[in-house]
């Protein structure tokens, strides 16, 4: 199975926030390939940079990579058109989450997040499989 983690899931895991154990379960599952779009990794990086500086931001990204989260840099024309379509259709969803959702659909996975406010409507519509960690 493929699991696409958004920034909120990765940050919850790294900061040991509620939902961290669910993320840990995906990371431990040998049958699950965990990945994140580069823009979602960028969100993790800037969150840790803002609160702890460049060194802490680098450590956070290195920890995620060491745990087996592979970064994806998909942004070919088919991909960015899908992201644009999602953003135009679901305006309240962040562009970064649209990248994560498009990647989830591309790899046939589940989108792992804590963002109920933006993503509950998309989960109800079945835009992609979404797992909420809290």
C-alpha cells in the first residue's frame, strides 16, 4: 500500500502530538510505502525552521528520510493540471494539500492528514482515500 503524508501528519509525528502513533504505524508497516510531495516536505521544513532554526529544520527532514519517507517531486504537466483543477474546484484546500491529493491519486494510495477543516468535504466526496490521524 502507498501512504502519502501531508505536513500535518509528519509534524504531528515529529512533535509527538496526537495522531503520532497512527503515523508511526504506517512507518513501521513493511507493506506500506510512505511518501510525501516535495511541497509538503517544504511545509515541514519551514515549520521547524520558523520555530527552531535551519539546523532543526534539516534534522526534521533527515529524520523523515531516515524513517523511510520518500520525497516525490512530481510536477509534470498532467500532474500540475490536476493540482490546478483540484484547487479551482475546492478553493479552501491549500495548494500543498492539492499536491498531496494529486500524488495520492497518482500512486493509488491513502492521504494521511489531520486537516479536517479543509479535507472533510473532499473525504465525503471520495476525491481520494483520506485517513485522519485525529
